[in-house]
C-alpha cells in the first residue's frame, strides 16, 4: 500500500511518492528525468529533455486563458542523499522508505528530498489536472542544483515563452524570496621563493571558532581563522624577524574557516611568543560574543624545508592583511540584506605557491565585477595572479513586480496577513534564469521543511496543503 495515498491533495502526494521510489540524488538523475518524460508522453504534452537530464513540460492554457501570459513553474529534480550511520540503504539504487509522523512526512533513516521533490510533484499535479484554470504552464525541472546549479546553467530556455516564474525551492511557508546573490569561486595565487634562515621554528594554531555558511552567516560578525592568522603574523613581524614556512586553513570556500595553522621561523622566540599571547588576549576580547571558544596556541615545530625568503614573507603578510573579507555592501532596497561579500574559505601552501580560495557573492553584478577587479589589482601588485571559476548570476530585487503583487494579494486573502518578503545572500536557480530570460518576473515559495539535507529532514503535510491551495488560486487569477 502506498504510504501517502490518503493524504490531500492526493495528486500532489501521489506524484511525490512516485518520485521517492526512484533514486534521484545529484548526479543520478537520468531515471527521474525519463520518468518525467514518460509522464509527458502519456498525456500528449509537449516536452524538451536535454542531454544533462533537464526537462521542460508544457501544457497549453485552459479555455479563457489563451491570451494570458504563460507562467513557468520551476524546481529541481535532484536531492541531497544523506543517511543515518546505521542505515544500510543504497541511495544510488533504492527508493526511499516513507512514513507519516503526525503532520510530517519523513523518510526512514535518510533525507526525504522534499527539497525539491515537492516542486516537481506540484507542477506535475497541475499538468495532470483537468479541472484547474490556468494560463499556459511551462514546468521546468532542472538537475544537479544541489552541487552547483549545474542544470540551470546548462538549460536551453528557448522553448519558454513565459516571463513570469514561480520557483518552488524555498523551505519556509509564508516567506516570498525575491532576490539572491550571484557569485563565483576566486583563487588568489602567490608564487613563493624560499631561502635558508637561522632561527626558531614555531607552529601557531588559531582554532575554536564558530564558523558557519559564508552566505547565511556572513552578517553575524564571526571571526575568519585565516584573516586572524594574517593579523598575528603581521604583529610578529613588527617585533622580530620572521619567515613564514606555510599557512593552511579552512576546508570549503563557502564556509567561514574555524581553524588556521601557520609554521614560522623567528629570530627571537621569546618576543614572538609574547606577541602571540598579546594577540590572543586582544582577539578573544574582540570576538568574545561571536566566537567564545576562540583559542590560539603556540608550540615548537620541526621542519627540514627552507622557509620563505624575506621578500616573499612580506608579500604573504601583505596579502593576508590587505585582501578584503566579509561584508562589503548592504542592500538599500531590503533592510538587513547583505548585498556584496566575500569569504576567504581555504588557504593552502605548497612548495611553490600560496593559494587563497574565496567565495564571492553579490546580488548586484556590477559590484561582483568590481570585487573581481579589486582582487586582481592587489594580486598583480604582489606579483601573483587570480583565477575565476563557477560564476553564477545574481537575481536583483525588482521594485515593480506584478507577479509578486498578485501573489501577495492571494496570500493575504488566504492567510489573513501579509507574507514576509525576503532576499537571501546565497545562490538560487532564479538568478540563472533571470540572466537567461530578459525581464523575468520571479518569486520563490515553498512549504515548511525543517532540517533539510539531514536524515531528520521532514515536510509539513498541512503546509503542503496550504501552499497547493495558494498556488492553484494564483494560477487561476494569473490572467
């Protein structure tokens, strides 16, 4: 027996449960894309499926809506596959084991994939229905969103006529997302020269930091371990002769690093230790609220490799103290929204190069380009270079949005209060679509789905019911 067959809206939960029976983790989307294609074929609907497994399914307008502008319903096919330690399920080949827990739908021992299976299920329910009034509906299902918005980036949007899009990839009911950041990964590379130095070798560790996501938590004022290390090294160099051996910190470019380690050589060990102790006291005081567990330790180091020469050491210190980091601009349109930022997420040292890997973000493309030029200018002055990859487009807030105004009106009538209008300082597929479709009017919505991307992930049944009612009414009034 199907677990969700008694839940309303039955068509939505029917398609969601069918989807959950098909493995569809990121990078494993051929089967789920083919399932969508079969759905379209069985109903005689126009569809476009590409080599990356993105798929567009089109249903023409119902009577009376022929002159209405089309509406795009958009979500992604892939899910994050995580499971509990004792779970033996092979998520590459096996479907999910669904269960109902009060008002929640869960998967036993694994992630549920409500992000973004519910978007696909709702769009399919619209395409399948014979009793709903709507303009031409263009359902767009992308792939590999969770690993870099890859499907949206490769999608050919030429079959789409719509300039109004409802993205259903949000995880909190009552919030309309209307803007997101664009960004890229930027790597600043400095060539290294080494030379012998007679002194004392020390290892400095900055650790215990709070960290967090460089989009969601960049506005919390939390310390960046790599940037703190730059300050410590500069302070040491002002008190005693210093040579840097290596500096390494952070694991992901989009995560605020919680630890950084530097191996150094100094002429005066006592002076260096004194400076490090002073800096430890100062930094603990500065970050006592945001990073209460911050600690800085010093120990003897052993190495046979020559450290950097004096000139290169100065360049590294300049680089780590002068490279920008954190918030650079706040939005003037949306109070409290970070508009432009960057995060030095990974710092690595090899025999020949120091690499600083940044996550750059901005909802204003001109500011993102300015930030790229700023980093390039500094690295050129230091004799280094800059490499850019994985650039994705931002989604700028539109002061005038007829779609948003319609959705706000429907929401107020249904819920009795206004929705929260919000922007996020992270990437969404909406940004890529806005870059490909001139004049796109877009809003992102979704039901309540706490703890997504963890085995505790769940989706509210009552929230799905309300969002479905809301979506049907929006489509009916989108003339």
